[in-house]
């Protein structure tokens, strides 16, 4: 068994020397895994706004804490397995950062988990607990596929039935499902209304989350081949077009979900734009920007403040 180095190389050793480096705050927002909970909280609030339901601040905080803990553990596991088996993971700066500060991040992940658990037991209803448990099981299943020795049977079964299910797709679905959870207790009951207000925007966001993960993977894979075609721009433009057309068709009947579809389209266009700039940014800046462009729901804040 290969020994795990106690002092892995500094993150700066992996930066592209001629690339543009973003602000330190943006980089540390990504390196500390704060980007994922920020996106989850923003989209949970946006989905609640589109469905015209109110979500308690406690549920949003629980969602952010759980997502943060999951991503901290994921980064630490990736770093640990990657250092033990160099051919298994292509370690990036976020992995080195987590591994150098593994004691701190382990404590933070445990603290976030305990805090979220206490809030769930004291503030959430039994129905919400059952729904959270389902997503928790799905998340554990995902981790079994990512960090297990081989693909689990459930993923092989899906690939055989659907023609191939990528891990990026699984991440997108689970992430969007977690953002929908706080909205479900007060969601509309009619099937047509539920699809228009919640299901359609949630499905669009799931595709956006899938594209985000896929783009990051492609950019890291093609990092050593400047000027090569990643395919991200083409997929992003198609997603933007589909969401734009759906938003136009839905706008007269349900303006709020239509606006959310427009925000998905804007995020997709920004990912396409980042794809054209991927050779001009360092790896951390590009990775952080890919998550930053998912925060388009923050554009809804002025609308809410004017109410």
C-alpha cells in the first residue's frame, strides 16, 4: 500500500503561470467548499419563490450545513484515495487544500453534521424527516459509487436500462432534489400546477447542475491540451435555448417559474462563455467561476425587497 504523504505539494504549484488569477475571496470561497452550500441555498429559496411557498430559515440553514458537510467529506475522501492510488483520482488544488487542512475540515464537517442534526430533530416535522431520509439514502448510494472499489450494482443496473448513467448526472439529480426538499411540505398538490411551478424549474436546475459538474470535469481533463474542443459550449447553448423556449411558453401562465427557467438559461450561457475563456484562467479561478455563475437566483433579491 502506498504511503500517504504528510505534506503534499502546495496548491500554487499546480496553477497555470500565464493564466489570469481571480480575487482571493473567490478562490477561498471555492477551496473551502462554501460554493456548493451557497448555490444550494440560493436555488432552494428560488424554487420556493417560484412555487409561491414560504420556507423557514431553519430549513435553508439545515440544507446549507448538510451540503457543506457532504462536500467536505467528499473532498477529503478524494484526496485520501487519490494519494493512496495516484492513478485513481486526478487531484486538483481543492483536494490538496482540504488535505493540508484535513484536521480543521474534519472538525468542521462533524460540527456541521451535528448542528444540522440538532436543528432537524428540534424544528422539522416527521414528514420532512422522512423525505430527508430518502435523499440521505440516495446520497449514501452516490458515495458508494464514487468512493467504492467499483461501480455499485444499482448504477450498473441503471446504465443497462437507460443506456448509461454518468456520475455527473447522478450528482445533478441528487443536488437538485436536495434543493427541492425544503419546498415539498408546502408545495401545490395538483399535478399540473406542481409540474408548472416546481417540477419543470427543478428539472431545468438539475440539468444545469449536471452541466456544471460535466464542464468542470471536461476542463480539468483538457487542461493539458490548450485550444482543444471541450464540447461544453455546445451543450450549454442547447440547454439555454431549451430553457428559453420553455420560459417563453410558460411566461403568460406562470411568470415566476418562467423567470427561473430564464435564470437557468443565463447560467448556461455564462458557462458557455467560461468555456471560451478556460485557457485564460488558472484552474482555481475557473472552477470557482463555474459555481459563481450558478448564483443567478440572487437577481430575485431586488424583486423580493420591493414587495
